[in-house]
C-alpha cells in the first residue's frame, strides 16, 4: 500500500468535513489522536491541517484547539464531487494563463522565493509521486495567491478541491511516472522564470503548454 502524504490526509479530512462527519464549529481531536487515526506521523498531519486551514476549512485558536470553519455549499460541493479530472484541466485552462499575467503584475520577491522553493521540492521528488503532487498543488495555489485577487484565489481553491477526489487520486497514480514528473518540473521552472522576468505572454504560453501536457497525459490514462 502506498504511503499517505499530507495531501492524501487533507483529502480524506476534506471529504469527511464535506459529508458532515465534522460539523462547523466542531473542535478536532488532539493532533496525537488524529495522527493515530490516520496512521501517519504528526508532522504529516500538521502539514495536512495547514493545507486545510489555508483553504478555509479549519481555524487554529492558540490555547484552544483547531475548529471546523467550513460551511457546506450544496451547489459547489456537488459540482466538485461530480467533476472529472479532464473537467478540472478545462477549468484551469480558462483561468491559470491569466493568473500568470496577474502574477507578473503583482508578484513580490517573497512570492518568487516561495515558488522557487516549491520548484526545488518538486525537482527532488522525481521518484516520489506523493511528495511531488503535494508540492505541485501548493505551487499552483501559490500562483493564485500571488495575484492578490481574493475572488480568483477562492475560485482556484474550489477547482483544486477536485484534486482531492478519488478519481483524481486514481489518475495521479496512473500518470505520475518519473518521465512526466521531469517534464512538469521543467515547465514549472519555465513558468516561474518568465513571471520573475516580468514577461506575461511568455509565462502565459508556458502555462498553456504545461496544461496541454497534463491534458494529454490524463487522456492517455483514461483510455487505458
């Protein structure tokens, strides 16, 4: 059985929250108990909780605990649950190239440094699909956050929730081999370098190429 990373734990907890196992305002069990429940190290759990907090599912209150803040939206929850990986790619095609343009306009040195760190993590994970997928999700989430556009950030977060669904997890295991990971790593670097150089159209072109590669990979996997 493949080991679970923080993205997998975040996905499991996201589904539990969405289906009502955890209700808004509930306090989560202590981290030690949660780590035992999911069979992971506490640092893996901590990273998963950090992802969920960044997405607005949780809030940590010092000295009190971690609480559910997510309020279920029946329409958006159904749209996410029923979306396919290829629908995810199509939605990303509609938004992420323009995200790159906004990153050029609004990006700061600290944003670029964070994106560079994530590229380095992905490059060190060619033989570790779980670690790569975690850093990959964070890379694209950080691009959205770099726009400083709260509505766009929220939309991208909803789109990325599809990546926690069972079908996406299955497709990830089918598609993320060392060769495709190496290709994605090169494309991520090209996107970052163009944004850092303040070249919006080059960044946009690289993002489109990246998403087209992902679409082709998913299409091939769906045919197997």
